[in-house]
């Protein structure tokens, strides 16, 4: 892809892959580059192959490439990982001294792919500079910086931040980075495949497009990356939740949602948030619903398997008309599935889960910005309409890093949707009250209304009480099995969907109104399609994309118009069945020309999407 450089740092889990990647990303960001990066790691406590792939550019980059320009292999597994995706003519930097004998056919692979191979005695360099073998990655980062033709001081600045609390290690890491940067290659050796160090790898021609000169030129009036932030989706969601007024967070650790719990715990004291790790997801959901009942904006998050356990509480939320907000970060199932990989197969789960019929809302995040905003919107909808709201995310959104414009605080106003008596102790103010069992009871907490909405207030703000009853009930919350009352109460709750449908937004169209090829999708697929559009539309391809942010209730007016204007429409979704497509067909009768689906735990890569477009134009 144009103006994109892709670096992969790979090795065994536990070898500092993520911390190395963070140093590189932050240093590149401070040089003015746009970043998109994803981690891959196994669901093991220790061991297994892991990597971080960093895509950087002078232009906005939103998604992953399936090929890399430069691979940094820390060990044998890292070398093998890099070889699988290195492009022809790419660069391999590694510290595996037993190359090439310990990896079968490696010299032949390097020759066939015309790779530039650099074996760095990183262990020796680290030890000679007062370090240990665990500092191999820092040595390799120093040599990477030299290959990229970048000033070592920019890398050392991030190393300084990484080890600011460990001054004794800082100077050693400096020397290790310098040792790698200044290493003199022995030329024409079997280990280095005869490779000579290019004067500046960023000047190289490549199929993915290295950035010329390595210096970013900001166009006049454009925002510099210095003014941007580098953040992952889960952290963005936490910041959005705090902005929404969340003051309690409950969770049981479950990948890929676990870092939400970690980040909330990190900021809890200074943000005034109660954070509790419960014993299971059933307890988590009950704690969140109970807190919302008492007036605290409370959030919980999990993945598909954890949400399975929460669904009875979701149903209770629907019955007692108490707001409930849950984030579901998707990973492939069924059962344990692929805990650290990505997918979009939980749409039907969150729309149809829980017994009985009641209103709910489902939103889907697509990137860091939408994580920040959607969780705020979710709380407003949940409280205004007294319904459960599910926010869908995905592993590759939750754990990917990219440079974005700094969040705008206060953009989304908090809307509680509460009815408060004029005086907390004036026997309920304008509430309709009656005496029952010697208690002052609200007769209208679940009052049948034209809109379906009843008055909701917080326990303790009035002398009056009401029954939040999980059994079917009448207007005052008292249990009722009267057929006519049951019919009226169920209809009353479902009627709120009419108000919700009026408020939520239609799907958004990106690109021209009419195009030669069109996609419809949701979640992270947006990012890949937008990157492909940026690449191919300049060449006359004419691609557009309709993106769903609100998935339930499903608004279709804009979709029907889109189908009328565009004859060549494809569904793009990370599932085997194409769940959004089935939902659209069920609701509108509209069908897609074909589907572009993926269900192996990997995101949609730019190259495979380009190939699909060119094949179907």
C-alpha cells in the first residue's frame, strides 16, 4: 500500500515484545508519523509465538497489512514468524546466532525472496555493555533505527521514559541501543546473506511503499502527530466511561476485555471510581444493575462466554426497567475459542440473548474514537429509556494502537432521564402514591403511558418506595398474573423502542453516493475499507461503504436508499454466517450480491480486501 512502512517485532511471549513495540511506536509518533499497530499473542501463561506489527505512514493509516517490510526476530520463533510475512526484497534483522543451520532451508528462502538479512550478535553486545540476554531486544531496536535512517536520540528518548523509574537500568539500556545502532556488519558472510546495510531503508522501493527520506512533511494547516495521542481501544473506552460519569466498574478478567479492568484500577483513585473484580460474570452483572438502580453510573465488560452468564441479569434489567450497560469485546467462539484473537460473530448473541421480549440497544465500536463516544451514548440511552444497552467491540479494536486526534471532553452531554421530586422528603412530590402494607408506595413507577416511559427516580430521594419486581407486575410493581395486565405491561415496555428508533442515527455512507463497488459492514471492517478506498479511489475504482454504528434497533431507511443507488453491494463481516446480512434480509428483504466473510480470528487485511475489490469490479 502507498506510503506505508510495516515493521514486525516477533519472538517468544515474555521476551518484551509489547514493551519493545511501545518504544518504537511512541518514538515514531513523536517524529510525526501516523501509527496503526496490533499485537498477536497466544492464550498461554508463558511461551508461544508473539509479535507486534507496526504500520506507520505520513498519512492516516487505520488497518493492518498482511505483508511486512522489516522483520525483527528476537529468537528462532521470531525469525520464523517474520519470514512468513516478509515481502520480497524485505529486511530481516535477528539475533538467532545458529542461523542458518537450525532453521531448514532458511538460506534458500532468503535468497528466493531476495531478503536483506542482518544477524546481530545481540546477546554479546548486551553483555559487553553491562546488560543481560533479556536486553537483546533493545540492541535490535538500535540496529532497526539505523536501518530506518533515524536519529538514535529519538529512540533513546522513549527508552528513557520506559525506564525512568529504574535509573540503574537506564544507562545500560542506552549502551545496548547504541551498541546495536553502531554495530559494524561483517560483509559477504553466510549469516548476513551477503547483505550490505542500505544508506536509508526508508528510501527503498517496495511493494508496500516505504516513506521517502524518513522525515514527515506536515502540509500547511494539517494537524501534526505531535498534537495527537497514541492509544488503544480499551483505554479509549475507559476514558469515555469516566467522561460519561461512570463511578463504579465491575468485571471478571476475560480476554480481550481484561485491560479495561487493569486501566480502570490504575486510574480509580484519581478519578473517584470504585473498581471491583468479582468472582464470576453473574455477580458482575448483578453488581452493575444494583448500582444503576441506586443511581450510580456503573459499567461492566466481558467477552462472549462471560456475557452468556450475564444474560439473566440483562433480562431482569428489561423487566424492572432499570438501565444496564455492558461492553462485550468479541473473540471467536464457541466455548473458549480463541481468547486473544478477533471476530464479529456475537451480533446475534447480544441482540437475541435473554428470555422474553423487551427493548434493548446494541452499538458497535469501530475504532478508538467510537469507543470513547459510544460508551457515553450508551449510558444516555440506557438511563433515558430505562433499558439495557450493549456496546460491542472486538479484540483488534480493543488491543490495537493508533494515533488519533485528542478527545474532545464535554462533547456529549450527560442525560440521566430521572424524575426527581421537588423536595426529597415531601412524600413524593407529583408522584401518585398509596398506602400499602403500612408503606407509602408509588402507584406509577411502571405506569402505562402513551410513550411507554414511566417516571423513574432514585431510591432514597423520596419517602415513597416502589417495588422493582422480577416477576411480572402492575404499575406499582406488585406481582400480577392477570392476562390483560400482563399484555399491557409487555406492550408498554416494548413501545419504548419507537422512541429509541427516532433518536438513534442512520448508518453512515463513506465515499461517493454511487459507486462501482459497495460494501456494507460494521465494527472494525470500516477501517480496512476506508484504507482501501483511500488507495483505490484515487485510481478510479469508485468504492463506497455504508457503516452501521447502531445495530439494534436496525434502521434501514438509509440502507434501502443505498441499495437503490448502488447495484454492486457486498457484505463485509468477520463471521461465518454473515449475521448482519441475515438481519438486513429478515427486516427488508434486501440481499447482497455476495459476501466477503472471514472467521479465522484474524482481521481483514488491506491486501486481501484490495484483491477482492479488483476481482469483483
